[in-house]
C-alpha cells in the first residue's frame, strides 16, 4: 500500500510539472490564435476601406500592427519564449545554405593581380562549385601546374609555397568562422528561437530557422553583406602639413605669399608708415562665418 501511495505521488507530481511546463505553450497558442484573428479582421477592413492597396502593402501594414500588439503586451513575448520549441520537422521554417566567397578574399589579399591571376581564380571558383575542395587549394594547384609560385601574388619572395598556402588557409578558415559569428548575431537579433547553425565542407554554412514566417525578411537579414577594412594611416605630424599645403594651394595662398615676398624685396629700402602695418587686419578663425571659412579653407571645409 505504501509503495502504491508513492507511485501515485510521483505520477501526480509528474502531471503537475507537465501542466506547469506546458501552460506557457497553451497561452502562446491562444495568443497566436487571437492575433491571427485580429490580423485577418484588419485585412478585411483594409480591403474594404482601401481597395487600391496591393497585397504587399497590406502585408506591411499587418506586420506593423502585429509588432504593435507584441510591444503593447510583454506577456505575449514571455510566453512565446517559454513555449516548447518545435524544430523544422514539426512546425516548418527555413533552411538556408550560405557560402563564403573565398575567391573574393583571395582577390583582396593578392598583390598586383593580373589577367593570369583572374583567370586562375575564375577557374578555381567554377571547379569548387562541383567539389568540396577548398578554393585556396585549387588555386595553389593551378598555379603549380602553370609553374607559378604563390609568392608572385601573396606573401613575400622569401616564403615558400607551403608557408604561403598555410597562411591563406588560415585566412580562409578565419573568414568562415567570422561569417558564422556574424550570422549567429543576426539570427539572435531577429529573435528566432533555437536556430541551428553548422558548417558544411570548407566554406558552406547551413542555417535552420524553425517557425520563421517572414521568409523574405529573413533572407535579406542573412544575405546582407558587410565589409570591414583595416588600413595603415599616417601619423598626424606627417599628414597635417600636407593637408595644410593642399588647403593653401586651393585657397591661392601660396601664390599670394610669393607675390608678397617679391614686393617686400623691391620696397625693402622704402620707409613705410608703421602705424598702418601695426593694425591687425586678420580675423580669428572662430569669428569667421561658414561662407568665409569655406573661401579661406576650401579643403578643410570638406575634409573636417
């Protein structure tokens, strides 16, 4: 009898725990049904009140309306976060295969790329579409077949092909890893629950987005390109005098200063009235209007 009582307690506890864990899913189902009915009612009202609106315009209005409903009631979002997460096999969604453009990376890293380099790179990219071989390995092999060292386009003359190939492979691997992190951040920002990101081969990334509804928006989110470049810049002590000379030339100050110097040499022995020369005819930079500053400093008005 005692064992039977323990079993009943365990079963009751399991049932209570199941109900507790399933309750947010039930609430989310109810909220989703209410939102769907509200949006369908809004769609019919828009069709009657504004028949000139297209389907895409109505969809945009409904998306804005749905976002307003979610923002007005934070409990809807909380229940959606706590619900049971269903995968692609149960609720559908999107499965996207992305590929990192390693050829563009090699083109950026190459020094003095010529027609031969572009032809080899194009052939390597076409061949990589049929196999899982890395674009870096294909490019290296094709250069080797033509008797061309990698140091002609990458690295230094002192490095052999093995060292350069290892460095290029590391750069390609790092590019794919960074792409995975960027995509993960974008997916997290989009708010997809339990997305799946995994690599396939040397350069492909598989992204699974369960329950995604706005497919076009998700595609734009994932396929958006970003470019970050690092460039070596000069020190201010070196660049500012050059910028000052450019500004002086554009403002015509260099020509004026040479004329002033020649005039001073010709009239050096002629006595002048020092009372006029002592008057300050210059205007402080802070007191110049925007138009006057643009005339006196045409380069700095654009560059700064």
